[in-house]
C-alpha cells in the first residue's frame, strides 16, 4: 500500500465516522421537533426545494427508493407537516407540499441547524469547506464517469450527491425534471 492509498483509506474511514457523529449531533435538533432523522431528510429537502415537488423527484434528491419515501411521507402527513396532492400536469403523479405547520417546523429546524453547523465548523475556512465539497464529490460521482474503476471494483454504479443540480439516483425516464437550488442536499 502506497502513502497515497493509506491517505485515501484514512479519508474514506474518517468520512464514515464523521457522518455518524454528525447524525448523532444533529439528532438533538431533530428530536426537539419530534422528527426522526429519516423523516427530517424528506421534510427539510422538500422545504429547500420550495413549492410542490413530485414524490419521485424528492426520492431522487434524497437518494432513496419510492416505497421507502412513501412510508416516510405517510408519517409526515399523519403528523400534519406535509400533504400529498395530485400533480396538475400528470394525474398519475403525486406532489408533496409542506403544510403551514410543516413550513414553520422546517424554518425553526433550519435556524437551529445553521447554529449547529456554525459551532461544528467554527475555525474551518471557506476555502477548506469548498475543498471538502470537491473531495466529497469524488465519493458521490456517477460510476459512468469512472467506468473502468467501477468495473474493477465490482460495482455497477455509484450514487450522486454533492452536485445539487442533479438528483442522487439515475433516472429511467427521459422526461425532464426541475433541478434544485444549490442549498438543497442533505437532511441536516
């Protein structure tokens, strides 16, 4: 193993540990609003996307399958934080919209998460944060960009995440979808 391989291993291992620690840290904010981490992701993402968003589009953005999202949306609708509507452009599709209470809760959660991120990342410069995003982009790049490496690793595809202008999952439909603003990714 070369020094570069060891460094890459350290980066990937630290990424896993950092993700776990951030989830535990942000859990305090989420639980104060009686929202599980699983439900917070679609709730916050829908809030960041703005107006009505198709369920399939929301699933793409947060990187989960439709049936998994439906269970979370059922909980959020039962809690009065979201509602489902028929898509006016396609009656077969459903859109999700934050309720008035959902908008209020997400606004408060976002405010507390801003404070939490500022505390966790104090002393980290803007250029370091931008470099971090570039490194994370390598982990979340589509395997189509690296076909030989993906095949060598036995992988058929990798996920997308840090390009906020693209959904996390590859799509099977050729119908265009709206893109999200740059600040949409991630639950907390």
